[in-house]
């Protein structure tokens, strides 16, 4: 991996910060008109359609050793749960609020890395996690007052994706990113498609299948294409610039989500939520820059 084109890496990460909330916005536009599992099938189905030719042309392995495949399967389940919880939360919450609450994930990841992988975490970073979590609670509070328990769904997203990232770390050296997405998408579809048929017979509205209208079909395609493109942009950005350079830029996703939410849905965070978003971003950026400083100190020593 080379980091000789940082400007290109930054531009690709900017693309991710625009494309990712756009994909969430398309899912929000679908609302409850299309069952959740059907939206997820479109998301992971297009992931396979778009990335399988790339993996085959690059002659990347799609099957690994049994221990790695078990971790890939766990990662796939977590991916489905995380995206499903996010899409479901968007039926109740403004786009920017949902994404801002989910950005508690870096704090959870830091704590889990310390507890599960014995990664070193200093007191200042723990305090930054506590401050960031308090900021997240300020975003949750008005949403919880308005819609109740669904306001906590982005917190579930954060926990699930923190575990997802830990699992990804364990298999990153043994898998190629594109091939991993193809295999993960295949496993996800293997789980989701039977659930549509089984759940459809139970009468659960989120498990069935409906014939989409032309507009809904276009939105389903957009969810799949934009979701896959967003992942590729993030992956490609890391090929040209270090994670320490790109990590602060990921927080641009929150103001971009606020702009998209206002343009499409006329939703904008209220005063308390906006304060919470600012606190969450500040705490997250502190952790990012603290990690960068510690990395430099280790490199010097």
C-alpha cells in the first residue's frame, strides 16, 4: 500500500462523505412503502453485481480458510444488522440526527479495542469518549422525546459497526477488500432471501415482498449503487492517503447529511441536537488527532 497521492485520497474521501448520506437519503425516501428486507436485498444484491466482475478480473480469492470464513460470515451478519438498523432508524429520525448519533461508533470502538484486544487507551481519550457520548445524548434527547425507542436505533448501529470494524481488523491481512465485499454480499443474500419468504408468511410488514413502483425501483437501485460506490470510495481513499489523514474528514458526513436532509426532507437539527452534533464532532476529532500524535511519538522512539 502506498500513500504517495494524498490529495487524491482526500478527494475520494470527500466523495464518500457525499455518496454515503445520499444512499441513506434514498433509503429514507422509500420510507415504509417497501419492506426493510427487500431494501436490504437490493443493497447487497447490487454490491455483488457491481463488485463480482472487479474481483474476477483482478483474480482475487473469494474463499479463504475455515477460521477466516467464519469471521467473514460473522462480519456479514453484523453488516446486515448495522445497515438494517440504520435504514429502519431513518423512517423515524431526520437524516443528520441519525448519522450524528451513529458517529458515537469511534468511541465505542476505542473502548472495545481496549477491553477485547488490550489496545492501549489513555485517560484523555477515555474522557474524550465520555464527552462525545454526552454530545450524542444531546442529539438523542429531542428525537427520543418525539419518537420514543426508535431514536436509539442509531446507537445500535454504532455498537454493531464497532464490532464489525474489530472483526474486519482480524481478517484485513488475509482478504482483499473487493473480494471480501463480494463474499460478504453473497452470505448476506443467502440470509435475507429465505427470510423474505419465511417472514412474508408471518405477516410481519418488514419481512415481505411488494412489487415496487417505477419510482421505488429507481430508489432501490440508487440505494444499492450508492451504498456500494460509497464503500469503494472509502476503500480507494485509503490506498492513496493514510487513515490518520482521512479520519478527520469522515466527520464531514454529518454536515453533508444535514444539507441533504434539508434539501430533500426539509429536516434540520434543532438547537439542542445541533449543540450535541458539535460536541460529538469535537470529541471525535480530538481522539483522531490524539491517535495521530501518539503514532508519531512511537515512530520517533
